[in-house]
C-alpha cells in the first residue's frame, strides 16, 4: 500500500505541474496518467479480492496456481 500511496502522490504532483499547463504534449501526458491510474486501480482491486479471501482460500489458490 505504501507504493500505491507514493505513486498516487507522485502522479498528483505531476498532474499539477504538467497537465494544467497548455502544452503540445498535454493529450499524451493525460493519456499516460490515465493508464497509470488504471493500472493502480486494477492492482488495488486484485489486492482487495486477495485479502477478502480467508487464509484457507488464499492457500488453496496458491496450490492451484503452482
């Protein structure tokens, strides 16, 4: 979770510095930020699903993956 928090803070600063200003690359930067936020949200969703399972479910899931 520390990594996710740090990344969101980094992107918020990046957005404030670069996206709010008129620029030729504004659309590309905005798209890159959207992709980064999407990846973070997907990660958080998977982490929530993992931690919502009980200990037996997590252990059984690891056995099936291997």
